[in-house]
C-alpha cells in the first residue's frame, strides 16, 4: 500500500518520461527542417550569385568554358554544363546520399538545387549542392540536456513535495490522530483544528457533525437501556417471588409443578441480562468512583476458591503461577467482576480434563486455557454476541470485562496459540 503523495508523483514522472521520449524525434524533425530550409536559402543565394556573374560579364564562348571549369574546381558543390533546349526542366530541390571525398565519408547527405539558365542564348544546367551537417549529434546533445533537467525537476519536486506536504497534511494528520484517540464511551467530542485548506475544513465539519450525532444516539440508547433495566428490575423480582410462592403450594399436581419450574430458567436468564445491563450502565456512567489500592492476588485467590467446585464439575484444573505481589489501583467490586467473568469464560470454553493457567509478567496479567478452536476476535467483546456458537451465554460477560478495562485505561487482548485461549490485560 503506497502513500497518497506518491501516487501523483508516479503519474507525473511517467507522464514526463513519455513526453521526453516523444520529444526526441520531434527535436530531430524540427532541427532537421530548420537546417534544410537554411540550406535551400544558401543554395539559392549561390545560384543567384553565379547567374549574375555570367550575365554581367560579356564573355566569349572560350571564356565561358574556362569560367565553368574554374567554378567546378574552386567550388566542388557547383556543377554547370550546357544542355539541349529539350532538356530544360523546372527548378527543383533534392537530397542525395553519396561519398564525400573531401571528408572521407562513405555516405554523406547532400541538399541540392537544380536550375536552368541561359548564357548568350544557350541553355545551361546548374547544380548547387551543400552537405547537410549531422543533426543526430545536436539531437543527442539536446536529449542529454533534457534528461538532465528532467532529473533535476523530478528530484526537486520530490524534495519540495516532502517539505511542503508536512505543512499541508498537518491538519489531516491532526484529524486522524483525534479520530484514533476518540472513544465513544468517554462522551468527549473531538476538537479539530481549523484548517486553511477548503477540503480539510469541509472534512472536519462533516466529521464533527457525524461524531456529535453518534454521541447523541449513543447517549439515547444508553439512557434507554439504563431506564429499561431499572423498570424491569421490580417486575422481575415480583415475578420471581410469585413463582417461589407457587412452588410452595402443596395443591399443585406434578404437571403444574413441572410447568412452573420450567419458568425459572428463562426468568433467571432474563434477570442476569438485566443485572449485567445495569452493571454496564453504571460502569459507563462512572458510578464506581471509590478507588483504592487493591491486593490483586487476594481477590484472585478468593475467586478461584469460589469457582473451584464449578471447575471441578467441568473437569478443569486451575493453576495460579503468580508468585509476586500485585497491587493495582481501582474499584474492588469491579475487579472481582472482571476476574470472575474471565475465569468463568475460561471454564466454559474449555475441553474435558482441560486446564486454566494464570500468570503475571509486569505489567501484563494473563489467563489462558486449553481449547480446540479459536474465538472470533471481531465480535469477542461485543454485547449479546456469545464468544462461541455452542455457548448458551448472553454475550455480556466479556463486554463487561472490556468496559472495566476501558474504565481504567487497561488494554485487553486475545490470542489463540498452541490450542490455548490467551486473555492478557496490561495494567497502566
């Protein structure tokens, strides 16, 4: 994955390279055309000079012949010969490649002009040829200079782009950092710095509006959950007491007794869900504010002792490998709930004759247990989503653990290695 700034740079470099390659034949054609036009002008000037020389001087036939021979010797590129009237044609220009005995070139390019004129009424054919200077060397020199400036342009663009981009992208990076640190549970709206770049400022406004709306919706949902849990608490307690009274009725037959007994299981499940929702609401509202220095080893051992029978029934052994004393700052009741939920989760998601290990390497506290399959990390800490599809849980246990960790800025992580679930909490 490449950075955004590199994409236009690559496109610019590729485009400039294509233009450079196409410009080389264009340079050659332009230079060659200009040079040929200059040679045509030169040849025409020589033609005019020769014609004027013969017209101005009244020469005899012998003198004309002698003058033509002299011209041929002192000007090798000029050829004059007498022709018959029927050989006279229109003036023309041409190119020819032939050896140049004066330059020791096997094949050299010449630009020529063919014209006809009359001396004392007799037609003569005049050829004026000039060798075409090599344009390849000029084009190569131009190409080298172009490549040099192209390289300087690209290098300068990269350096300038890096320097300017630091300032240009600072508002965006500030916005990105704010979004990374944003926590919906904290109820703190982010404060995005004002940018003088229109697109970034528009992005900040949209994000601010979106986050404010999410906070408002989240607060409404949280308030509804808290109110609903409070309202359900009394009816559930009343329903439980009524069922207990019915169970004490000696006039119930066996079928009625079984029917009433079956009501206890879903009622207990609903009561647990309601209790956990109230607990989550209290944690999110920071109602557990009485913090103290807690002896984690002591709380952990008490939880292990309480759950020892449950683990034995599941044929799961618990091994506490912590040797050092661990003191942390927090609420004791929340710490008990967190450890209980982690241990219960390790017992439930275990195998027959499995094990649970507890370890601590400052500042990381970890609980791991034997297992066969990995849990879904994406939904592991979400509410009402059980860690395992085979588990009858309400999916709130690990959500509560996550909220407690968020409450104290602890970091919880899950990994699955060597057929073991690993839950690690980093105390800060």
